[in-house]
């Protein structure tokens, strides 16, 4: 389906929980929004109904996010229900990888195709600091397990923060030398108190590229992807740059988001969202009409800028 600006909306990101087992400094450093509390997340059947409606409107690709999606005991049921819907071509997941070693095989069996894994440092103590207590060994073991199961390419998401982990860029690039890994550097966004208060810590991806002449530009094959890809000569994997602050890619945006508590949010950097929870009781045709209208009304672009304040932290929207 096309939105009002002629963009073909084919990709949906679904946050299945706001809970997380880490406290990343740029997301929820105090951990208050990631604690175990009364969970008002949608059920597997409710997620399935929304996805079926979205498929009717043209959605083909799904990414499961959180919070930390592996905290849901029924995560494999959610994935299986979505994978059984005709029209779904790809299901991925974004995870911090802490529980991935023991769960990767079950996730694949349920229908999960690929993984994005958050990895902001290769140094154990720094990783622990950035994540608020994370164990680097567990995340690295999860990455190795995903590779061994053929869930490739494994994509590594790294949020760069000036003065904290920007000294590890080249070490992270080295992960792509011999393995089918895509390391993607993401500019810090003004979401949550850390991002809003530390705009001076944004690392511009253009500067990283300019100072690394060995990077070879790769022609884009997916205009809907926010990443621009490069590769080092002779390396197996790729290096991606996601630059929402310096290169607005809204004109090619093909995605829409569903939060765990039943809000459809058409744009990450726009506070507009529609609560569809009560509409879940409607007949399929009526519900489909609501979904189509939301997609049609997707805003032209994000509002990231000096005055933007997000109404939700990232764990409440979905990474």
C-alpha cells in the first residue's frame, strides 16, 4: 500500500514488550521503565490479528523488537503465528543477545530468519558500563550461536557516543573480516534524557567514512533500508551507517511500528500514534479500514532536531 506521499509501506516493526534485562545509558539508564511490572502487552493472538491486517495492506517484512523480546516466555508462539501468515516473506528480531545462546535454535524453529544484535563495545568493562550491567561474553556467545545456525547475515547495531565508545570503530569493523556479519554504526538520537542532553556526543557517520579511505561503497539494493553500506576489500561482511541526524532518509521510509501496548506509531521521530487496542474487537473488514487509514496518514518526515522531545523512550517504542 502507498501512503499519502507515494511511499510503499512494506515493513513493520513490532515491539512485544517494554521490559529489558539491561539498562543502557542512552535508553533507560535508571532502569525504571524496564522493570518487571504489570504487563499490558498484546497477546500472541492480538499480534497475529494486527499482522494479518497489515499483510492485507501490503506488509511483507516483520522485525520483532522490545525492550528485550526474549524476555517474553511466549516469544516463540508469537513468531510462529506470524510466520504462518501468507504474505510474510521475512521475520527478523532485534535483541541484546544475553539469552540468545540458549534460545536461538528454538527461535529459528519457530520461523525466525535473521537477527540484529545490539553491541556497543568489545571491551567487557565498557560494555558493562554502557549496558548497565551486561555480560559481553553472553552476547558474543549468542552471536556465535546465530552464525552457527545459519541465521545470516547477523547484523550488529552499535550506537556510537563521543568519548565513550568511538575509539572502537576499527575493532568493530574487524568483526566483518572473516564472518558474514554486518556492523552498523547508528548516530545517537535525541530520544530519552541521555540523547536529549548529550547532542554534543553525536558522532557523525560522514566523519567516520571520510577518515577511512579503505571503505568501499556498495550500491544500495534496498532503498527502504536506513543503512548505507560499505565493505573493506577482501572482507566477508559489510559495514553499515545509519544516519538519522545527518542524512534524513524519510523519503524512502517503508516502515510502520506497533508498540507492545497496542499503539501504531507511523514514525519513530514523530509523536503521533494511534491506539488500536479497542479496535481489535472489530470485524476484520472494519479493522482493516482503520489500519489502512493509519498507513495512508504516515507523516512526511521525522522531527529530530533541537526542539524534539519524544513522548516515549526507545524501550517503549521498539528499537
